[in-house]
């Protein structure tokens, strides 16, 4: 996969539209869902998604695969997206990766939804953004602690601590909502 | 194993990350420890629930088309820039080739006619001056190297001639 992706990156650097279309189709779903998990808004996620894909092209000459996982193309693109999403969140003055707050779970007010998936999504949005970002990158994107740390520009211990707290907080939220785990 | 593993060690084990805790020892501990097994089981259940939201959102057709359209404009600019760069390089190579031709011309016609060592040296310095000035303006390292090599050859030949004359 890495070789195929490297070949596509090489072609993209030459300005090949087909290469971009293939990279786009590979990253579309994971990236939009990652951004949605961070931003909690479909509209904002779509906006930042587009910005990420265009920034990818503008900065493609800065990307050089060095052979380590921290520098995988996917992690590189996710980092661009994450930074753009952080900028967006910072406009709301929300504190991000500098420290990980513990969340006291009280009564949860969620919109009543029938679909379990949507309901869980609503509950996930109650997690602090940093925790749901870590959890998404770990569980859904199956990235290593190293890769997550590289994407979020933080150290591995912050990632481990964040993941631990995310699971604990989510467990409390789910139990509080009457969802058995 | 008498002591419980730390939560960090359990998490590392759960996530298959490198841990300083011996996995076989930990597995053995888990087989006899309900408390630790429950912690791991809860981690797994939370992750399973979380993973149900993996593909919640899709990029809308409108955003997709707009992104691809804007991307194609950018890519077209990249291709144009690349073509311009190639053209510039070709022009520079042509210039360098012309300078080399001129140097050879000087070597064949003018320098060989000069008998006085002082004049030969002056002519060589003139050639060097032209090349140095030319390299200062726009040519790339690789092209300069070709020129420099050429000048070195001319200069060596001149020195050889001068020595013979002396």
C-alpha cells in the first residue's frame, strides 16, 4: 500500500489529476469522519475537508516519505486536517491538546434519536474534543500512539493518557445513558 | 504474578503497543484475575461501540465536485509551472551550449594565433571573466559545472602552450 501511495504522491507532484482522484477516494471517508469527530458539525467538517484536500496539493512538495510510520502519507494529510480543525476550534477559544481535562459526567441531555449509531454519535460529542479525536484515530483509523502523537503534535504519553480518559469518560456517559456495556 | 498490572500496562496490552510488561506473564495473570479481565473487557466494549460511528458522515456531492474542480485548477497550475521550468532550463542549456561553442571558437581561432604568453594569459582570464559573470546571473550549478570544466580544459591547454613557449 505504501508503495502504491508513494507512486501516487510522485504523480501528484507532477500535477496528475488522476493521481489526485485516487488519493481523494482513498482518504475521503476516513478524513471527513475524523474532522466530523473533531468539529462536531457536518457543515464545518465539509468545509475543513475541502480546505485540507486543497492544502494537500499546495504543500505536496513538502511531503517526503522517510520510511517511518510517523511519516506515512495518511498521517501527514490527517495532520493537515487536524491543524485546520484546531484553528477552527480555537476560534471558539476551546483549549485543546495542551492538557486533557477530566470530565464530570452528569445528566446527559441529548436529542432523542432512534438510531443507535446516531445516539452513540451524540454521546461521543459529549467527550472533550481531544479525547474523541484520540479515540477516533486509535479505534477507527487504527493508528499507533506514535502516529496519533505526530498528527496531534503532542507526545505519546499525552495520547495514552487521553485514550485512557476517553474510554473511562465514554463508559461513564454510556452507563449514565442506560446503555449497557 | 502477584501484583496487578498498572492501567497503563493493561492499556498497552489491549492496544498491542510495546509494553515493558511481559505479555505471557500478563496473560497468565488475566486468566486468574477477574478485576483486570473486567477492565480489559470494558475497554473492548467501549471501543466496539465507538467503532459503530466509524463511517457516520459522507462528503456531499456538491463539496466533492467543488473540491475536485478547485483541485484540478491547482494541478493545472502545477503542470504549467513545471512546463515553464523545463522551458527555462532548456533555454539556459542552449545559452550554455552557445557559450561553450564560443569558447571553443576562441580556442581554435584566436588563442592559437597568440604567441605571447602574456596575451594568452590575458585571453584566458577574459574567458574566465565571461563565464564567471554568466554563472553569476542565472545558470544552475550543474550547468556551471559543465562550463567550468570546459574552461578548465581551455586553461590547462593554455598553460601547456605557455610552458612550451617558455
